[in-house]
C-alpha cells in the first residue's frame, strides 16, 4: 500500500513538473522570455511556433501574441508582412520603424482602428477599437521571426512596453 501511495505522489510530482508553462522559449534561433502575468497558450495552429495570452484590462477581453517562423527565405519578407499587417486595419492610425538591436535588425509595427480579423485570403470580420503591435526580427541564416500582438486597444496599449522589452531582449542575445 505504501508503495502505491509513493508511486502516485511521485507520478503526480512528475506531471506537475512537466506541465508547467514555459517562461523561456525559442523561436527561429531567438530566445524569448514570457513577460510576467502573460499566459502560455498551446498554439492554435501548426503555423504558430508559440502563442501567449495578454491579460485583459477592465472589462476588455485578453489580447494574444503569436510567433511565426517559416525558415530561411520563407514568410514573404519584411515589407510584404508590414504591408499586410497594416492593411488589416482601417479607420485608424499606423506606423512602422526599423532599428538595430545588438546585431539584429528589428522592424516594429503599430496599428489601431477597425481590425479585419481572420486568416489571410479567407473571410474576415471587422472588429472596432482593436490594436496591433508587431515585430519582425531578421535572421538571414535561419529565417525571420514574426511576432504579432492583437487585442482590444486598451489591452495592447497597456502591454506595448512589455512586448517591446521582450522583443529587444531576444534580439540582443
């Protein structure tokens, strides 16, 4: 009987150890650290290499951060992705900027307004008062990494500093 109890406790401990959400994770050669308070989400698509949940603000729904990596020479390139991301927003504001962090070129993208949610090329649904922060970390050898945070505008605005800090820390390593 004692052996059974110890076995159950041991297996329970092992299960807890392996089911913990990762704080650090890698995508396309970059090591990311999940910001405090953000949740780990099992990616909802095989195209997504990682996915995080950003806590809601007030009554607003949570936001999400998605990570994509397609390999060297894949993914459409920086300009095509920036144009596509900005094209998903109407009746609002948008901008982008490029900077070098460590040895990595990073393009940051920002948009707010009415978001056309849905898969590229498929049907979309307009969502008012949404926002996006995106980042593209260029890595010619392994392929660029694409990050995109979307959600209600107050949620994205409250999380934008943590998003940029996470991106810059990964790019600087």
